[in-house]
């Protein structure tokens, strides 16, 4: 945990230094320390401070928050469903958020705005509402009486996600090329629009979701033995499902609302962390948070540092790098050895 945190801090310094305008890592550390009251004498250009504070630091913080949120949501879902292939999009939050964002871009962008300079734009608002609405629909479809079947959740999530994705395609077909291009770019996932306003809006949702899941770590450990075993150990299974699904969906919808679809973070990071610290969710969840933050910060740094292109969406980079990594994990850990 300590090593991962130190590595994350180092990655944040490097991310602040890398860009079209190079800033010495030592200057990055001094500038950040000055904002915290250290009182270093400024030996760097004023433009460096403006670039770091207004552009790069919000992007690093946003990447860390989203990476942590998606990783913890993925780890919790894998424990709840007892399925190593579960990820934050498994019950439709990402697809619902995509539908909300596509509708906002195509029909409401520039029209619907909340008052105030710090209010989010229509795209994050519609995406968040769409993601949470999709999860509520999936939960309602999978619930009979007071019982919610995890198998039914997976099936309903797949169906609702497919319908939402089809509606996104329909919206893209019916809109003009400018809106279509904006939707495609949003679906690729990226941190290029990060700023402190978005960080402030995102932080409470992620803090709430992370806190709820960390609080239920011990109960998730019992759930790994099966629902009947968890019941015999005094776990309120249905209540646990509601809390985990709600918190995981909150993390996913909030992350996707501001950054678009970023794949593989919530799938790969829990697998890697589980190999290092084991299946105990009291350790798995917090270490996944730090590791997920590290992975996304590094991926975003790579995405905007390629010499032959100005910037790639970080969601695209994660898909290109995460797919082969997951195949290696699958080959070594999930398939029977012959």
C-alpha cells in the first residue's frame, strides 16, 4: 500500500512535468509544495505555474479519482457476483451514461445549463442521470419480492446495456456529423476536459461510493463463500447487494459522466491486486483504489506524450494496452494448466 502510494505520487509529478511545455520534475514538486504553504523561492517562469495549476494538475487529480473509483467498483462487483469477468459496466451503468451523454450532445448541448460558474454542463449531468437510471431499471427487473438474484442482475444488465447501446447508435445515425463526431470522441473516454470544477463535482460522489464499499469489505469476504454461507455468518445478503450495487454504480456513473467510457481499469486492476494481496476485501479495495489511480495517471501520461500524435483518448490507450494484459492474466490464472 505504501509503495503504491509513493509510486502514485511520483507518477503525478512526472505527469505534471510532461507535455508540450516541459517542466522539470523538481519544479513541479516545488510549485505544488508552494500551494501547500512551503514557501519556496520561485525560480521558474510564471507560465509554468499557470500551466501546472490550471491544466495538468486537474487532469492528474481527475485521472487518479476516476481510476480509483472504477477499480474499486470492479473489485466489489467481482466479489459480489463471484465472477472474475465482472467490471463496472456489468449492470448497465456505463451504457446508460453513454445514452444520456449522447442525448445531451445531440439535442441539448448548449441549451441546458445549470446556473452558476461551477455548475456542470449538460453532458455530465445527463450522463450521470442516465447511468443511475439504467442501474435502477436493472435492479427493478432483477428483483422479485424482496429477493434479487445475481444471475438476473447480470442478464438484465446485459439486455439493458445492449438496448442503451443501440439507442446511442440510433442517435448517432439521426444527428449531423458534428454531433456524431462529438459522441464518438466522448465514447472513447478521455481526460482532456479536466478542470477543478469537474474535480469538485466528482469528489463527493467518489468519496461516498468508496466509503460505503470499504465499510462493507468484511461482508464481501463472507459473500465469497456463497449466499447461504454468508447468511449463516449473519450477513444481511439482500441489504449487502443493495449497498454494493448502489455504491459501485455511483462510482461508475460519476466517473463515466465526466470522462466517458474508460475500459479495462475496473477489470484488470482488481485481478493484479488480488495476485499481490489476496482476496481479502479489507485490503483488496484500498489497494485497488491506489493502483487504479496509478494505472490511469500513467496511461493518460502515455496518451498525451506520444511523439507522432498530439494526444490519444486515454480510454483508447487503456483498451489497446489492457486487452493484451488481460489475456496474459487469463492465460496464466484462469485457464487450467496442461
